[in-house]
C-alpha cells in the first residue's frame, strides 16, 4: 500500500504522542517494515523540532521550533547524542578521523591506543602489547600514565607480558640481522625453561626467569603459558632440556609432558614436520584416498600434538609407536586403526586411510599410509572364521571348508603378525600353516615356537578337551555297525555326533535367557526407584540477617508446591527509607528541566549568533569589509588631496606635469607619490578583507560548536539529575537481593543434595547396568544343552539317519527334480514339505 507524506507525518506524530520513549532506531525500523523509503522517513522526522530533512539533529531547528516546557522525545535525544562527538555512544567507536592515538592489529583493523581516544578497549591484546613496550621503557609518556591511572594490576601485568614477548621477537630479528649485539656482551640470555642460550630474550623476560624460582608451585595454566611463551622465545629448545630445566623449578616431567603441546603444537612446527615426512620421497607407495600432501599434514598435526619437534623422535615402545623424548604413545586421531605399525589415521575419502610407520635397521622412522574400505569385508570375515575355527580345534583350511564350502585360507592374506595380534597362541597359529621362522618374526618366543612344533600333530576336541589324533573320525566296531545300517560313512557319523553335541543346550536357551532378563529387570526397577528418591529436590529452610526462605510441600505427595522469601524487618525499614529518598530524587529530576533552562537559552543565543555570522559567504563579508574601510578613508583622502593641490598652487607648480612613461599620463611627483601610497593601502585592505571573511565564518562555526556543547550539557544535566533516584533504587534492589539470599542458598543446598543423590543413583544404575550386562551376557545365559540340541536338529545328516531308521529313502526337499518332473513333481514336493497326504 502506498502512503502519502501527509499520512506518514501524521502516523509519526500519533505514535510519538502515545510512546514518547521510542528510540529513533525503532521508529526507522518500523518505517522500513512498512516499505517506506529513507527520504519518506527523513521527511517525517523533519516535522519534529530538532531534525532536518536528512533525519539528523539540527540544533538551530530545535531552538527555533521546540515548545518550552515540553519533554523531548527520546528520538530527539538519540539524534542529539549521535551528533555530539563526545557522547558515550560516539566515544565507544574507533574513529581515526578524530584526535587520538591509533595503531593497526595483525588483521589491519585500527585499535585505539590511548585512554582518551574514541573506541579505546583496555583489554585489547594489540593495545596492551604497544602499551607494554612503553611501560618497559619507563612509562613516562602520557599514554602510559593514562593507562596506569585506570588499569588493574592484572591488566598492567598482561601489558608487560605481551610487550616483553613482542620486544623479544623484534630484538631477535635485529640480532639475527646483526643490528644488535648479544645481551650482556658475549653472554647470550637463557630460555625460560631450558636454561639454554636463546636468541632474543628481553630484559623483562630475563627478570621473569629469575623470579620464577621464587614460586613454590605452578598451575597447569601457568605451565602452559610458560611453554607457549617459550615457543616464541626459544622455538629450537629440545624437549629433554625443557624437562630438565622444569625440574629445577619443581615441575616434574609428567606435568611438562601433559602440557607439552603448548610448546610444540604451532603452525611452524606442523609445517616443518610435514615437510620432513614428504622429504622421505615414499609417497609413490602410499595407499588410500587422502592426497599425500594432506596425509602428511594430518600426520604432522598428530605428531605436533604428541610433543614431537622432529620425526627422528618417533620410535617403537612397549605401548606402541611413541615419542622417544617423552616416552608417551603418539596421539591418534583414528583409534580403530591404531595397531601394529599403524599409529593414527583419517576417515576422509571413500574408504579409511591409516597412518603407519616402519623403522630401518638404525631405527629411523619411515612414514606411509594404508588404505582400507568395505571391499575388504569378505577377507576380514574369512580371517575371523579361520581364527575362530582354530580356537575350537578345527585346524587350517578345514574351517573354511565347513563355513564357505571351499578352502580360501591361502587367498585371504592372513599373516602370522595378524594372527598374533588377534590373540592366537603359537600352537594355534601353527595350525594355520605358518613356519617356525614366520612365527618367530611375528614376535612369538623361541619356547612358544618349540611348543607349537611339538603339538603340531595333536589337536584338542571341540567339546571334550581331550587330545585327538588326525584320525578323529575313526569309529568303534559297534559304531561302524550302526553307521553301516544307517548308510552313513564313519566321517558322516562322527560329524553327526559332533554337530549334535553343539545343539543339546538349545532347548533350554529361551528359558535361561528369560530368567536372566526377569532378574535384570528387577534389578533395574529397584535401582531406578532408589535413583528417583535420591535425586529428589529437597529444599532446606534458611534464615539470614536479611531474610528467611519459605517453602510449602504437599503433605500427601511431598512435592514442592511454592517457594518464596520474607525480608527481615530491618531490610523492610531500610527499603521504606530508600523509597522516600527515591521519591525526593525523582521530584528533583522532574524539576531539572527548569533548572537547566538557562543552558538551553544560552545555547539558543549561541546558535542564533553563530547562524548570523554564517549567514554571509566569506566573499560577501570581505566585500562589505572593504566598502566600510574605504568609506572611512574617503573623507581623509579628499582633505589630503585638497591640501596637496593647494600647496602646489601656492608654489606655482599647479600646472607642472612630468612624464610617467609608457601609457601613464603626466603628473607631478607629489601626486604620483600620493596615489601610489593609496594603491598600496587598498591592496592591504583587500588582503585584510579576505582574512576577515574567513575569521567571521570560523567565529560563527565556533559559536555553533559552543552552542552544541551547551545543549549537550543541558541534556547531560537532566540525565545526571536522575542519579539520586537511581542510586536509591539501586540500594533498594541490593537489599531485595540480600533478602532473596536465603532462598538462593536453600535452593543451592537442595540442588547440591539432589546432585549428590543423582550421582549416587547414577553409580547405582551403572552398577546395575553392569550386573545386567553380566547377567544377560552370553556367558551367563548360554545353556550348553540347548546349544547341543539345536545343532542336532539342524544337521541334515540327522534327518538322513532318521529316514533310514524308518526304512525310507532320504529325499532332498530342496532338489525339485527328486520328486519327478513337471507340475506333478512340484506338487509332490509341496506335499512332502507340509506333510500332506
């Protein structure tokens, strides 16, 4: 909908009459939401005393059009503050166009350096760095003195610390360039923790090192900060030297190792380690979906976090791949890949990429990557099947024959090292066909390898645990007679008995699992009820000098129904007195406008006077000045000319004329001198006229500036008049908060009690959960008889035996052709399956 300017002006007037405290920003936002343009909004503001057509504060308009005694709209106050360069809102913003001291930070942003500069932030690190350098030089400059007047001890200390680091960095650059000699002549300074020579430590840092030994203990934050500072002051310090030096200050090795990444985890160190890895020139053999440069960067990142400053520090230890300097295992960003030579990895790419390291005979690390993806799943499963079969006494590739129908052990690539990593004994690994040499290389001891060789021809039965020879399928005469009657071979009969033994416990499994689940549910129910009771919110009554907490509980349910507090009589009395003082202060604030009216009148006079001075242009002022000066000189000049002419006439030289040369007319020397003097005088007057015009404009602008300051004082005085009221109100609120303290203390105690109870309940539930895990786990719920019986019923040989004992012929129900051809055969198969006919 389109609005006329008259409608917009009327709407603004109505809104301000109803809500005079609306800010200018709120009004502008409301106008924008209605689709009004800036020009329409500014034109509406122009109808309010104090605004111009650009929507900005206009002091002259305010003085000329405001209604005496009428409270100003908040929008007018906002505009006046925005126009006042010394208002709080303008002093909060950095403005390099205004007087002050400014520097630029690392991002190129301007930072105020002095306390009187607009936008000064006393906690800005860049400002503190520069101020710290000034303080280190004596602090006699005005910037340092202004800072010391308002800074806290902590801010002063931080300025000195940051300034010292920056000075050390700059001095190190100068010394490296030969522009500065070493400190203390030929004796170089020492590092904060290393005690070793370090380039560029400042006098401030040296003093800090000397003072360090006077402290008895250090927090982790202090150790981290010291290590971080050291990364700037002495980036080449060795971890060994840092640990040694730290111990002289009572900081043990574990504390240093715990926080060492504060020293080593820097962009420079990560870049260095990445370049060292790539410099090995092995990336051609790297595997995985992560680019070599990226993988090297990832590896360097983990190494730096692990306290490594050079790849030569990487070695193998009892716990895996370690940092030889600290003895700690390297940090891994990919836990599931951390095994063997793989110490970290990445999920980036289609598959998974592991980060590995191998070592030369001299112990030098060689880094590489190894890829893995879902395509390895089949081989991994086959390896798992082999291992599981070996554990149950099925040696070698027979495991695969029973699971996959073929022996694929040779194709899955299971190594002796992997077998050892999966927990197989040397004897079990030997059944997979690994030689003694392979077992030894995989880490098995000589005794274990010898035992494996001795037991190579003997295995253990699956259920009995008794030794069984390779002729495990040999049967007794009675068993052979029974097998012959059933039409089974000795091997089939042995297989039938073995499978039946695995299934006997199956019938009882459901009952066993149900009993375990019932028991677990009862345990959880008990602990949950206890947890609810322990975690219940139970407020405790509390009374202080200022008040008392009050709680009401439901007598039936025990639940909290209401909570509150009651102020003490002394607090109530003090609050009543403060209310009286506040009322007086409010009345004073109400009369402040009339009290400060002279300032407003003075500002009005200054604005009017300044406007008059600025009403004419400098050229017009100069013209008027010149005319007035010439008018003043004219009577004297006429008298002077008449006197000269009379003198010449009396001397008889009135008609005398001397040639002037060129195009100039002839005249007497006296008249020539007179008019030359007048021409020079007029030139001087013209120059003075121009200067006078500029001075008048400057004077007028100064009057307007003084008027604006006076007007600001007019508003500032009214705002300050609220101080007695707001002070009394603040004290009233403080007393109210003190009266509320018992309620807060009660709630806090109740919360702590509930939290403690919840912790106890959580431990109870955790213990119950672990008990449930044990009670419902495989070990607790497996019934061997049920397992055995299930195996018997699922074995096809068992079905064949039953059929033959009944005198029939076994038919494979899955072989359609066994029932005949065509639809007749198919129907016979269906009838057989569902026991029809």
